[in-house]
């Protein structure tokens, strides 16, 4: 296979789900070698999250009466129609976009069944990076808040393709803030974020990984990021946070038990 | 007919978000949505049941946006002079570098309308390049470069806005 070369343009294509699974894998490898491009990519991801999160409040507003009335009065004066341009018709017939796709990174397992699956250790690296990016956010930590817990869990389970549980960590002093959908290799990953009263944050990250032997907890440490992870049935589970090893392990234990019980 | 209408009404929240992000002014945005709905209901037969009305509606609205951009601009200047509607703004406490809905809407206004529409349709409304290019009636390659340039613009504008925020907090 001829390797195509990548440049800054591909950051946008990758972000918008416009790379083929093969190109996506090669792109990821390229990105791995380019710290500047990784930073740029992370920046665009966070800008997009800011846009989505702030504008999401607009879509949740109640629709003003005049618009509803406008719809009624207009429907009364409905008249015969011109024809839709053929090109549009053809495209419309092919494309079916659920409103939910507004949340869309490249489409989890449904859209890209053959998407690249990462090794467990790579997934953990992503999990720690995702924790550092989003735990540092003040206003836009999550995409869907804890107030919509059941929707959040259902949606992420659906997109990631396994039955997820948002663990209850209240006994450990952490409250669920919410979660978000993230890209991982060519597939979808889920992140649940928690916060304690002092503002410390921990996250659970679940993503596909290459099926290996089921493992116990392993510790991952990297430049201030710390995580415990385990893998099971083609999924890697990572609990990340900048808290003591002992406390993080307790949380990982509780999370593991609850995920097991929820299945 | 009733099913079609319901499907269209279901798209109103997304249309309002897009209109508001395009125009910033809440009343001007709702005027645009209302015009779009009126046009949609008068051309209902153009939309085939079984397909999502979403792209069709966004296309109608975008054409109205382009047609009326000057007239609406005059009107929105008057409106925003009288009272700025910020009901929906996140009541964020003043913190260094933190941006709220108003900042984001302001930042979007500083981007050219073409690039603004491109990053909103792809980044916020979740459309593919092919869909967004179809809505905007431009080649995919053009859309691609508008997305890339729009994101660069947004990054620079947000950096400036954050810096201004920090300066304000320091004063």
C-alpha cells in the first residue's frame, strides 16, 4: 500500500470524520510523530467543544409561540410546489442524518465497523490525555450533564457498542458531572467525569482495544497523569486522575465492581 | 401531511441554534427561522417523506440568509441598540479566560459569513462535508477550505477574546 503524506489539512478531515479508516490509521501514526500537529488538533477539538457546548443552550430554549403559530398559519396557505433539484433529491435519498449526529465524531462502530482498533496501552494514553484536556476545563467539562444521566449512559453505550454504567462514586466523595463521546482510533470512546468538593476530578474512559488476555489493574503514569486500567472482552477501561495512587486505586476498584454488576 | 409537519417542527431547535449562531441577534434569528418555516410549509411537496427534512430545511434557511443578509443587518442593528437579549446566556461567573455564550456569538460574528456557515454546519450541526457543501451549494473542496480557514479564524479570535477577558479581570 502506498502511504499518502499528511499535512495540516488532514487534521480537519480527521476531526470531521472525512478520512477513510485506512487513512485514519496512517494519520494517527503521522500525528504521533508531530507534537505541533497534535497540539493543533487538540486545540481544534477544544474549540469545537466550546462552540457545541455554548450553542447547545440555544437548542434547548423553549420555541417561541410565534414560530409555532407561524408554522400553523403557513401550513394553511400551503400551495403547490416546484420540483426539488434532481441532485438534491439523489443526495437526500442517500443521506439520512439523525439529529443525534450533531454530536458526531466519526461514527462509532456503526459507521466505521472496520475502524482501527488500538492496543490497550495506546487507549490508556488517550484516556489520560483526554482526562487532562477535559478535567482542566472550567465551563465545558462535559458534553451531556449528569442531570441527563440515563440519556447519557444510553447514548454512550449505544455509540461505543457495549453496555456502560456511570459508576456511583459518592461514597468515595466524587459526584458525576456528566460525560462525552470521543474518538479512539477509528472508533468511539466514552468518558465519564467526576468531581469532588475540593474540585479534584477523575474520569472513567472506555474504548475498544485489541482483544488480549483479561488483565487485573495496571498502573499507568506519565508526566503528571496517572491512571489505573484493565481490559476485558476487547474493551479497555481507564480510571484517570491527578490524585494519590491509593485513592485512585480505590476508585478503580469500585468502578470495576459496579461495571461488573451492571452487566 | 401531519407527519411531515411534525418532523419539520422537530427541527426548529436546531434551526434556531444555527440562525442564532449566524446572526447573533435573537429576534433577527427567529425572523429567519420563521421565514424558513413559512417557505418550507409552502413547498411541502418538495420534501420527500422518508428522508430527513433536516438538510432541506437548512438549505432553505441558508438561501434566505444569503438573500436577506443586508436587510436583516439594518434591522438587527436597530434591535440590538434597544435591548440585547441575553436570556439564554450562561450566567458564568467572571473568571479568567472563560468564555460564555455571548463571547462565542461575538467571536462568530468576526468570521466571514461563508466561513462561519461552514464551521457551524460541520462542527456544530454535525453534517458531513458532502451534506454541508450541498446546503451551501458549493463544491466540496471549497467547503473544505472554508472549514479549515474558519477554524483558524476562530482560534485567533478566541485567543484575543480570552486575553481581553483576563485583562478585564485584572483591572
